[in-house]
């Protein structure tokens, strides 16, 4: 198509492609040294029970680059997965999060996202075991969030790693549930401890009967498998009421707290409800 439009057009497209490729390469290159340059930090978002009390925090990575500004995880995580930088980045987040959580009230747990790439390349179970020993965090207080895509590739290897992690006492959390393929069979064949319903269903359930039906079904599934079910992305009081009514046991979203500073270390302050804080 471009060719028939003349030479000038081809050059125009090439120039833009070239720019996009170069921008991507620059981002990739900058990503590599980001930890060493202290451009990365971990923020924590509360996961609350039905009374609005935090039971857990999810660790979320943030990158502030002097050249690119704040880069969203949805942009730099896939990039890091492509280049393999996610291996070092993932280990860093795990260590940071476990170190922080070790100082919190013992009733609070920490959830860390783990990329499918970490499952395939790194010896994840050994890494987790070493970090737990190093930080002194009780294994039961660590949850690893994985998405269904992690299970799609190299199924047997992944399953083996999951079993080793479970043997350590670590919890395995199915993240963004409902968005991937063969969701139901995954739940049956993998040893999950918790299900998080993807935010898209919570956002839509108010005026989309289909989305609401899916939430109902996932909660029912969780109940029969005896698994806690978390509603992700709860932003309004109406949504909060709906997910509680549906039977979700936990919730996470801007209504309860945005990703931010780590909770205070144990002893600093009693656990307080964060519900209805906006
Ligand atoms: P996720 O694991 O599903 O994390 C939840 C995302 O939803 C976070 O986005 C969080 O800020 C956002 N969120 C929470 N509550 C609300 C809400 O009420 N409304 C809206 N609109 N959003 C809400 P974030 O931090 O931008 O992260 C996006 C994704 O990037 C994560 O999705 C996760 O897949 C990935 N990610 C973030 N940190 C890490 C990490 O350390 N390692 C890996 N492998 N992936 C990470
Ligand atoms: Mg997550
Ligand atoms: Mg999620
Ligand atoms: Mg997600």
C-alpha cells in the first residue's frame, strides 16, 4: 500500500517506524540501569476485608525516569519481560516487599506480582526461599500473584515450581481471573489459595448483566473450592456494596486506598479501618 503511494510515502513510514523502534530501544536501555539509579520504587495498595480493614497489601512497581517521566507498569513490565530485565526487577521487588512486610503487624500479608518469565527462567522457588530466610518474613504471609498467561506456557514446569512454592508455605494467588483462557480448568489443576476477579468485571457489573453474572459465577466457584475471592478495582460505594452482596470476601480499589506508602511498622499504630476514606 505504502509503496504504490510513491517513494516519499515509504520514506515517511520508515522514518516513523524508525523513531518508534528507537524510542523503544531507549526505553529498554534505560530500564536496565533503573534499579541502580534508584528510579524504581515499590508502592503498596491495601486489600481489605468486608469490614474495610486491611488484611494484605499488594506491592506494585513504579518507575520514574529522568528522561521518560513516570512510565506505567503496563508499559515497562512487558518491555522488561521481552528483554529479560524482569528477572532482576522481579527479584528486587520481592526482596523490597518482603523486607518491608517483615516489619508490619503480623496479621498483614504481602502480595507480589510474578511474571511468567520469572517462572520460566529463574529458579523462582530457590529465590523466594532465600529471600524469606534473609528477611525473616513468615512464608504464610507472602502471596505470589500470577496470571493465567503464566500457566499457558510450559505448563509442567510451572506446575512444579508452584508446588515447590506451596511446599515453602507461600500462598499462590490467581490474578486478573476471568480474562485469560481455560480459566476453570486452571483453577482445578493448580494449587491456588486465592482468586482475584479482574477489575474489568467489577467496573462493568453495575450496568452489564453479563459482567455481574461472571462475578456471581466466580464467587460461587471460590466458595465451592473454599477459596477467598477478591474484587479488584472497587472505586465506588455502590460497587463495594455489590461485591459484598455477591459474597466477595476481600476487596481492593481506589475506594479503600490508592497504591502508596507502606503501612507503618508493627507497634507504631494499631490496625485501623481504611474503608470510606475515598
Ligand atoms: P495488577 O497486578 O492486576 O495490579 C492491579 C492494578 O490495578 C494496579 O495497576 C493498580 O494500581 C490498579 N488499581 C487498583 N485499584 C484500582 C481502582 O480502583 N481503579 C483503577 N482504575 N485501577 C486500580 P498498576 O500499578 O498500574 O499495575 C498494572 C499491572 O502491572 C499490574 O496489574 C501487574 O500486572 C503489573 N505490575 C505492577 N507491578 C508489578 C511487579 O512488581 N511485577 C510484575 N511482574 N508485574 C507488575
Ligand atoms: Mg496483581
Ligand atoms: Mg490484578
Ligand atoms: Mg492486571
